[in-house]
């Protein structure tokens, strides 16, 4: 049995992620989904088990913060934040969480503890990752999947001057109340890059375009 495991999509499903999930018997999502459409698209591939993340607002009221269920040979537990998992994990075969955007995998006896990382918009220089679990005779084998970051299109080129200009535009449009998708569509920007810029601006009050570039690693 193949289980696709993702987290922190933040409204974005990359084609590479959808390809890697094909053939899954089920999909586990560790939260910070951001919109129902993500779950609807995943459901077209396989049944989805998801937990609610801290970024999942009113639309996600029907999604639990903790899942504890059995399916076939497995006892699975899921929460968005690691600290919200049960203290005793020994009865589970697979435990999934997210939130940090960093891949983490460990084993405690029969229990596999897994954070698949984030396969949504890239945060700084963090890797874009997900995982696939293969279940054979009750044994859980995890395969980490790294997704290559494609160069984002920024205005007419990819140099830092163009990027700074894009950042300045995104900041002004964000101040006007436009969403990242609206800004990207309006100016022909890469959606993931626009979301990253807007998030940095909103979470770092007073940050300049140069400061945003530094936080993005330029």
C-alpha cells in the first residue's frame, strides 16, 4: 500500500506533488492547507485524511486538530504541531505532523514519526519536500521526495534589480488590500514568489525591499 504524505501546502499544489501522489491508496495532509480547493483536488487522487493547521481559518472549522485512526494494518496519529501530539506515541505505527516546513523523520520502536516538510510556496532557502510511505506486511518504509525549485519569473529577467522592483510592486499592492494571487495575475508574476514576498512583508512590519531580498537569500 502506498500512502502520500504532505503538509503546509498553503494553497499551492505543485504538478510534481500531484504526480508523486498518483497511485496512493490514501493521502495524509499535516495542516496549513489554506483552502478547501486543495483538499478537493487531492480527493480526485485518493481519500484524504487532514488535520487543521494554525493558518487554516474559518473555512476549516470541520477539520479536526488531531486525528487518531486505524486503517488496514496501520494505527495513525496526526496533528499540525508536534507539541499537540499525544505524549505516548508507542501504540501508533505512523505519526505525522508539520508546521516547521522542515523534513524530519525518526523511529521509536515500531513507530515512525514524520514531518514531510512543506511542498507549498518555498520559505527562504528551505527545501521543498514531501514523503511517500510504502506498507508491506505491516512494515512502514518512508521515501523522502525533494522537489526542485524552478526559477521564478520576475518581470523581464532574474537579476536583483528586477526582483527589487517586483518586491516594491507587491508591497504596494498588498498595502492596497490585494491578495497575492490577484497581484500575480495583475502583473504577470510567479504566484509562489509573490506569496513569499507578501508573507515576508506582512510578518515583518516595517521591512524594506532590501530587507525582504536579504530574507529571501539574495
